[in-house]
């Protein structure tokens, strides 16, 4: 159980740092990081004041910060520090990998409302699949309760982000020439290639039926193994740290 919760804490550190910078212009405090290093590349996102994206960023940031605190409480003295996290250049690398070309200018989730939500999409579904994969392996009921509680909130986040993206699907994702739906489809395909499939874009089939809620044929949320999740956040192989975790997870 300890190893599982430690892994979950690494993911929460990533999400908390990203959303905190995007919403508030700063990351976790030294104490919240467990005295781990400050992240690379974070900054306040250029979000429209009082608009949906800013409100979502603030609420999700506060949720993720609370998740970090909750998991540190569960782990107690065994809680590791947050590792080195890249929430700047790693986004550009992920976007280039998804697009199959080098985007100009480099992708940044901090540039606009739409780019922020696309950046958030990179993480949210992955978090849900990670917790869904970890939950059956947890033996302690108290730990399981904390994990499933976080899973539920991550699913709310993911559904909200996907809804925002679906509503803007036909909009061109400035400053690029492709649409929001195209960007999401490319990211979904990248995650599927790295993480054992188990992904869905915003529409399915030739008819373009909505796919706001990603699930298998039985309408069950996808579940990923630790190795599959690592391959996604490392942007390559689970055995080769990189991407959002330049030095690996702690």
C-alpha cells in the first residue's frame, strides 16, 4: 500500500504544481513539496478574469493541493518529497509528439484559456486511469477510502475538462491551424500509444458520436498499470525518466 500511495503522491505533485501555477502564478510551498525541488517552467496562465477557465483552474488547483496534503497525511513519515517536475518545456515536447511535428510557436498551456484546457486534458484522464488501476491493489480500507475519494474527484475534473473541450471542438486552436478536437484526438492517440490503449478522443466512429465520458464497452472507466502511466508522463518508456518527470518519480 505504501508504494502505491507514494506513486499517487508523485502524480498529485505534478497536477498540483501545474494548476497552482496556472491559477495563482506560484507552485506548492517548500513544506507542501516535502522540501523537494521547485518545478521547471511554471507560470501564471493568461486566463480571462472570472471566466470559466480561470474558475476551473482555481478550484482544481485547490483540490490538487488538498490531495497532496491528504496523501502526505496517509504516508506520514514515509512520504517522499515531490520530485523534480517539468511543467514548461515538457508540454511542448508532448504536443510535438502528439502532432508528429515541431509546433511553432512551441505549445504552452499558459498562453490562453483554450490552450490551458488542452494542457489540462493531458493529465486528467491519466489520473483517473491511474487511480482506477491502483485501487484494486490496495489492502488497507482506510487507504482505499482515500484513494477512491480522490479517484472520484479526478473523474469530476476529467469530465469537466472534456466537456469544455467538446463544446469548443470545432474552434481553431490559435495560434495553430488545427481545431481543438484535432488536438484532443492527437493527444488521446499519443496516450493510447504510450499507455496500452485505454483512451478516447471527443468523438467516436464515423458518425462523430460524442465521447465526453471515456470508458470501455461496459461503460467502466479505463484502468492503467503503473508502468503504463509512467510511460505517458515520461513521454516514452516507463524505464526512461523524462517528460514531466526529468529525474523520475520519487
